C-alpha cells in the first residue's frame, strides 16, 4: 500500500510555514478573495461565530463577483465537513452555509461525510454530543486555485485566535492542489449532499452510509478514493520519467523538495498514513532526533512500541492539562484532560522502567489563555541542526486517527535550506513554550488522577 503513495516534486521556495492562528485565518481570507477557479475546503466543522461569518461572507463575495463576470464566471466552491459535528445544535455548520447554497446552487457544493460505523441502534442511542466519538471526517485541507493549506486546524474562531496548531501553505503547486481537490471530491461523492432546503441525499448510485449495507458502502468508498490515489501515483510516475528524460526539467536548485500525501481511512480499508508513519518511527537512524507533537497524546500500542524500541532520540510534546481543548468542559468531557494525565503518566513510567529516559523525553506545552492542537513530527539527521523531513496534517498518532476517522497529512522531504530553517523555527517556537516532564510533574496537586478516571481510561481511550 505504501508504494501507492503519490510523490510530488516541488520547489522548496513555494512552501511557506505559517505559525499563528491569525496568519492562517488571514491567508485563507486573502486567497478566497482572489480565487478564480476553485475554493475547496475540508474540515471537521465550520463554527458559528463572527470570524466564521466573515469567512462565509468572503466566499459569498467571491461567488457574487464571479456571477457579475468581473472575475472568472466559473468559480466553484466545494466544502466537505463531518455530518455529525456539522449538524450539532440549532445553529450549526449547515445553517451557516445554507444561504450560500440557496443563492449559488450551481456553483456551490456542501458534502457531509457520515461514518458507516454509526448506524442502527447505536445511531439512535448515542447522544448528539458524543456521536462523533464513533468516527468523523477529520481531514483539514484549504485550497484556493493552485495553492493549498494543509493543517490540523478546523474552521472555528478559536483556531483563528488562540488555539495553536500547525499550517503549511503550498503556493502555486498545481499538481498537489489538483490531487487534494480530487481527494476531497472523492470523499464528497460518498458523503451526504446538503440541499438548499436543509435536507440531505446521497448521489445517484452511491450506497447510503448508515441505511445501506456496511460492507458495500466501504467497498464503494474505498474504490472511489483509491482511484484518486492510484491515478495520481501513475500520473506522477510518468511526469517524473518525462522530466528525467527531457532537458527542460527544473534546475537542480529548484527541484529540492518532495511532497507525499498520506491518507488514513481505516473504516474504508485505507491505511497508507499508518504504514508510512510506522516505517518512519521504525527506521529512524540511531543517532537522529525525532520531535513528535500531539495535542492529544494517546499513542497507539504499535506506535508506542516503535518509539520505545527505536534507536533515535525522541522529544515528545503534548498539551499540559490547562491547554488541553477539553479543559474546563462540562460533565464527562471535563475528565478527559485528567485521563490524558493518566495516559502520559503510564507512558512516562514505561520509559523509566525500560531505562530510556535519556533517549525519550516528554514535554508539556504551556500558554496562558491558549489551547494546544499542534500535531506532526520533525526529523533531524545526526549532526544536522535543521530538519529534512516533517509530517503535517490532521492525524494525532492516536487510536482514533488510525482506526476511526478519515485523516490526511503530507510528508515533506526537503534539501532546501530556507524551508529547513522555517521548519526548525516552527519546531523551536512550539518547544520553547514547554517544560520537561519528570516524576515531580505528576506529584503536583493539579495532576491528581481520581481512581474512577484510572478505571475507565482503558475503556474510553480509544474514543478520544
């Protein structure tokens, strides 16, 4: 399966690392305003606050201008969200987008992916607030003509203001943009289509995700998505061969960066990201260093074994309890940060038991009035001060990312010194706001884990 990962050769100068929520928000607004052909956005959900309204207004203006022919008349907008998360509450992602759908029906598409695992009695019984634990559309791709932002951030006000994430902008990378546009379209094709009257229907000939047969849905969805992966893979192979045989290829200085899109959709039988991540963790050189971060530190058993058994040094950054997105939440959700403390403690204890504390270090991110949602890794070869590889996108390295949700990230491998420096600065900026974890960390009063949380964590850790 890993052999089917498409490979895109791009100039490193076209890749820009964004570092703040505001920069991410402003970059999206600016590019919507200048888009001529397509705006494609995939996210878990679209929030309902003022900043989200302004984003929707930007799309509305762009569509209006295209209708007035002052810009390209064939601007198309496609938005992919998760059905359960996007339908929650009276005011939700759907109600935010309906006016656009009603006004620009022929130019606008809204697709709502529904996991095939939430069906039957389970679908009736699981409360609305918790139904997303079964599985969601978690891919975050924001695409404007031939430029694309890959991130872990959702389209919600906190992600535009004080929720730290990661964001990479690939500017004028047509082939990468085409690939992600086709990927979002493929997931959209197997999703429920939002209609101007707020009803939803499946496209003609598609299996329904929760009323249809589970195996049939997964089989059709897998085939549709793998068609995109395989076509892109073949197309890029041919392109690389023709570039290699012709003299008009990019000069050596330009063709210094590779981009590999990694997709993980276990409910549909697709697990490329998992395979590549495992290979990366397993094959990291003994004297290399891996900086790995997740807003929700909950490594799968397989990833944990690889980290603990590897030769490379690991610096793992996770959210301190007060910057966890669930901190202060009502009810059961409020106990989730405490469960993460328990999981981190168990991991730290294993590191110590195996005598690995010189090689595997745990760090916690702190920032007043902020939350932490960054995920991915940076890979430093022995003796190098800048990373040559990064993983960036939606996966958290946890059970949900591997087994339940639809995920996408990119591996960027680069020899471009300027891009390597940007990646190094990004990594250092995040880790500078962290403190190292040791035994005394878990002795602090605010790290006390109640017995009931310890007892339920093994049963619920696969759902968050």
